[in-house]
C-alpha cells in the first residue's frame, strides 16, 4: 500500500505543500539546484515531512500553497525563454528545465484525484 493511501485530505495537501515549497527553494537557486536527499526510504521521508506540518490547518496550508502558486506564476511571467530552458537537477531527482520545475503544479492533478478518492470514501 502506498503511504499516500493512508493519508487524510489534509495530509495530501501537506504533502503537496512540502514538494511545492522545496521546488520554490530550488527555483530561487536554480544554478545550484540538487536533488533532495530522501535516502533509501522515500515513503518514510514523505511521511516525516507530512508529520512535520501536522500542526497546519486547512487555512494555513492554503495560504502557503497560494504563496507558492503566486511565485510560480511570477516566474512564468518574468523569465525569458532562455532562462526557462536552463536544465538542472530537479529536487525530485531528475534533470528538468526551469519551466518543467515551475510546472510542478501539474503534478498536483494526481494528488487532487487522490483527494477526490478520499472524500468519496467518507
């Protein structure tokens, strides 16, 4: 069973927030971007990150996600095509262009489906 299958809706949002904020930090220092060292136990690392944010309620999570999305939108609007094409190691451990990293929010669609599944189960 995937660790995400055991999370409630807030935990799913916390997980999204963790990776969105990691991506923003990488984008702010893209020339030196490196993969996040999650060790051999990716699920355990993700679980620890979500637990570290367990004190955040829905309002706090959404405020922080909105800050992230505002930053990503600004980056899309202000970076040149050449800047968007710069390729580096992304936080998730694969080479990616700056544009691919900015577009991390597309991955949220997968998590939104997981949220729908949780809500339908309750």
